[in-house]
């Protein structure tokens, strides 16, 4: 089954060219199926790129997904056309009376700021609090994961000596985790961040479990006991050229940046990058949608807000 997105969203044409099954709203309205209602809180400045990346992984499953796009109103987006925002995005005030089967909170390039100094922090905390009663399962990415761990559990992020940048091998810490079903013994994921969360801080919280980690990149996937909050510190949704664009941007600006780890053959940035994370990335989102959203969310969406009962 496809992902259901607005008729004119730029991602629609991009995904169709990639052979991703996309269903426009006009066609979806003729089907007697309750799609999964997923809201994407897009905090990235390059919103069109991010919404396309996440539409790709959310749409590559047998489930029909209706994607709603949310933006914060307390921050002005400078890198996305106003027309696009007005056409496809809604604010928290416009969506707060609805309930959703799932929610994705993206990262944001604000990790060097204390959380409270981010201009939309107060609004974000309202959204995260709302998610506990209005969303069945919430998937946090990168800085969004750090923000969620800080707000919900008081876990502070730590500054790294240098930017963690590249594609790193990971392994399962909890091999029986449903979220990791079908994963290889070693699987790769991109990371691009200046901060991290420490294993000992997470292990000190009884309600959290570390599912996967990397010797080089640290803790990767964390979940609360009910599966209603999932925190992923990397970017398994990245395009093949995302790290390259970040690398060349910083390199051309004269900023300190090293070649992304495990990305270019022989670390030669004149060669085409090797994609090692696509299969794992698709499986991660597919498992989340299937086991933590579709299989456990109530059919009556107004009943959303109850916890997931695990076997």
C-alpha cells in the first residue's frame, strides 16, 4: 500500500520517479480503508528535502499512510518558500485537537545551543507533552531524539570533541527487540552531529531500554518500555548524497570538516559514495509502522492515548 500525501507536494513526483508507490488524496478518498494517520513535525530548515526523505521510507511498506505536515509557529523558516509552507503545512494550534497513530519529530541544526535557548523550545515542549495523550507512538530523530530524552527523562546532551560525521556500523544491544526484527548482525546508519547522549545516563532511567549502539557512534536506538517513544540518534532516512552535500558545504566555507567516515571509496571525495544504510533504514521505519503503530493502535482513532501492551 502507498503513502498518501497532498496532490501537489513536490515529493510526489520525486517518489514516483523512484518507483515508490504514492497515492494522491483524490484517489485515496475513493477507498474504504482507514489509513494510518502520521504527523511529521519538520524542524529542519530544508523542509522539502526532509519531507521527501521521510515520505520515501514511510511509503515503502504494505500499509496505507496519510501524512500530515506540521511546523512550529514560533520560528520563521527562511529556507523554504512561504507558498510551500502555506500550501502543505499546519501549525500545532491547527492540529492539537486531532489524534494520530504515529508522529515523527525531525532533527534540527541547533544542537550547540542549550535546549532552553532554542527559540521554539517552549512550543516544542507543548507538542511533546501533547504527544503523550494524542499520539500512539512517536519516533524522534537526531536532535529531536536528544530533545525528547531531555524533556521526557531529563537526560542532557553532551558536546563531542569533534563532529561525528559519516556512516557507522551498529549492532543490537537487545536482540529480541521487535523494532530490530530482520536486522543483520551489523548494520550501518549515517550520523551527522556535534553532541551525543551517554549510555550511563540512559541506563539510569528505569523506563528506557537501549536497543542498538555503535562502538564509534555511541547509543543509536532507545525505546521506552511501552514503545510509545522511540529515539534514534542517526539518520537512516538520508539520501545517498546528503552527507556529501553537508561535507562540500562546510569544506567550501572553510569550516573544519573531515571526509565522512565509511562513505567514499578509499576516502576519496572524487568517487561516488557507497550507500550502506538503505536496507536497514527501510526496515527500521517499516518495523515501527507495523509493530508499534499498525498492530497496536486502536481502530477508533479517538481512543489513541493508551499504552502499547507487549507480549
